[in-house]
C-alpha cells in the first residue's frame, strides 16, 4: 500500500449508546455528558481517527429532536424525557470542529432489547401508537419488516435526520430480522416466505437510499452487516467459512445490496481472529474484496477490538486489510479498550498502524 492510500483510509470508531456502552456514562447532567463526548473525540483525534459512527437511535428512541420518535431513555433514564439540549447537534459540532466525519448510526427495526410490554414505552412511541407494526421474539420487540407502514416510517425517520442535521452519513449495523428468527414449521429457508422477508429488507434499504439521495446527495449511506453472507456449503458464491449466514439468519442479502448499488459502502463485521477455525480473518477480507470489485460500493472492515484476542493482533489484521486494494479503511468497535489503552492498543494504532 502506498502512503497516499494510507492517508486516505477511513479510520472510524463506533460509539455505542445502547445501555450507555460508550456514552453516556452519566444521566441528567448536560455538562458531564458533553465532557465525556469531548474526551472520546479528543482521544480518537490524537490517534488520527477521521470518522465516528455514533448510535443516535438505539431502540426507536432518539438522541436528537424528533417529531416522530421519543427521546432516548439512555440520556435521562426516562424514555420521552427532554434532556434539555440536542445531543446530535452537539455531536456534529464537536466532530466537525476536529475535521472528522460524523455518521449517524441507527437501528432500523429494534424497539426493545429486553421486555415485550408496550406499556413500558413512552406514550408517544411509534410502537405503542401502532401495535400492529410490532413483532416479538426472544423477549424483545422489533418492527415487522414486511409491513409497508413500517418501511415508510423508517424512511420518514431518515428524512427527518438528513433534512435537519449536517451529517456526513447514515449508518445501519447488523440487526435486521433478529438473529435466527424462525420460519414456521415446513417452510424452506429458500422458500417463498423466506425470500419475501429478504425482499422486505431490500425494499426498506432501497427506499432509505432513495430518500437520502433525493434529500442530500452528499450524505453517504452504508451498512455494517454480519461478516458472513453465505458459507460455500450453502452457495458456491459463499465464503470458505462455517458460521451463521446473514442471508438466512437475519434475512439480509448483503451481496445483493452491493450488486444493486443501493448503498455507498459496506463494512462487514469481521469479528474473528486470523486463525479462527470457522471464520478465518483473511478468508473473509478476501471474499468481501472480491464482492465489491467492479462496483461503486466502497469496502471498510468492521474490527472488534472489544475482543482481547483481536486487540493483540490488530496490527496484523490491519496489515492484512492493506494487502487488498478494495479495502478502504476500518471501523473499530470497542471504545473502552481504546480509552483504557488495553494491551497497549493506542501505541499499536498510533505508532504501528496510523503513524
């Protein structure tokens, strides 16, 4: 890799807000919350990161002013309670002040992570107002991806953000249908019902892309899916892996999004070690590199540095990425280990990788 390519790499970090994983650590304290975020940005800037992907809608509740969705409970402890400031506005201002890009990370379908009682939601929560939109699975709630009103609601949510905030991108992660959401007995995983689920997700992504590009074509739209599309044992086009498959487990046909060009970038979560028996790291980097060849879709790699085994070899993983010209950078999950300098990761990032 030449030096110009290194300079142009995306160096991104996910900042998770669900459960306050990365932010906020305090509730109902505006100054403390702002200072927490500033410290995260300052640390990332010192390590030459150039992009952040901040979770602004974790459970169909928001970190921004909305006429559609309630304020997030993770800001104040109470869903629907006005925090007294607009976190997203603050995030964007501070991020751009440091010449970094800001990507708004949303979970399109998730309503709850635990609990299925709609009465626990704020009174203005769309799920509470529209119970016919809601499905339950594994003690959690999510919007029915096949419901046309749900698809339009998600698109309207995106329109509100892109219209009102100076963001650089809209970002979805790996959650579509819940992991391993079952088919009724007797239904085939490649049958009519399964295919209709995948097409419902496809239709949502097509509409979101259309809304973004018609509202502000400068805003990027990207997705960070589970790292395996299909195993080769399921499809000759699949990867030499033995793992869950997004195509079947989440009804997410990630390869079709690339081929159809309805996303600007894809950042597969290759959350395994170099010598993983079921999903070897470089096998998947090469597979995704081949997948984006001759397309306009950029490839970034999602790296899981919340896993200590990956932290220990992160420099080697980045060097593998740089062997493939299609890989345009990385997004890191696990801010805690960066902030705590676990296994000297900041030295690895600064001295060995992003010097």
